[in-house]
C-alpha cells in the first residue's frame, strides 16, 4: 500500500526492538512511556526544543493527529534530550504557539535523553528528529530519521514531509488499521 510513499521508504530498522524503559512527565503527572501505547499503533516523534527540523514537524503532526487520530492510531510527541529546563506547562505553551495543542505535553523524566539516545542512534551519535513507529503490542516497527540525521536530504527538503501528500497517505493507511 505504501510501496511508493517517500515517508514509508524513509523508515529503517530501529536500533532497539522495544522502547526503552523510561518515564514521561505531563500535565497530569508521571507515567511509564509504555502506557501511552495502549493497544494502538503510535507514531512517536522524539524531538527536542533546540532542534529546528523537529519544531517544523510538530504542526504537521498536529494536523495529521486531528485528521487521522483514532482508537487504532495516535501521534504522541515526546521531548527528549532538552538543553533548557523545560516544564510540561512550557511545552503546552510551545504547542499552543505551534497550533499543536491537540498534543499532551510530554517530556522524558528528569530532563532525560535515554529515548533519543536509544531510538535516534546512528553513526556514533543520535540525530533528531526521529519518528518512531510502534505496533499495538509495543514493539518498534521502525524509525524515520529526519533532516538532522540525513544530511543528503537537507538540500532537498527544508520543510516537513509530514505536511505533504506523502504524510497524508502514510497517516491514512496507518490509521486505517494497517498494523492492527
């Protein structure tokens, strides 16, 4: 179904088959990251406030969540590896500015970077944005390393592919229960 989709083609094997065991903090307290999956397919943007390509993707993800989010599919961004003392309330303000208030502001507990270092690892470092696709049973299907981790693509794309027809098609197929 997605054989010719640029975003689907950009997904590669993840360095980890499972999400790392981390806790996330939101406006309603701390919870296990694994509890966010809840039997549905999840696209998890792993992002940081210092990553310009990550910020560019957030509004596109919000549009896709509004259009395609359902009981089988959700987009759940998680801030990892921050360089500033960000709070869930501060993240809510960032989401508001980006017209992405549909998202619960979530960040790795204790300003951690375990999620980024595990899921976005490649070539001796970690690269953001990293968008992780997770099956309803919690195993990691794959990941898409964005602009920062793919220097060859930098000249080609200065905007988020998630806001393109490829992003719409990808989200529609996944939301339709592709992995359920």
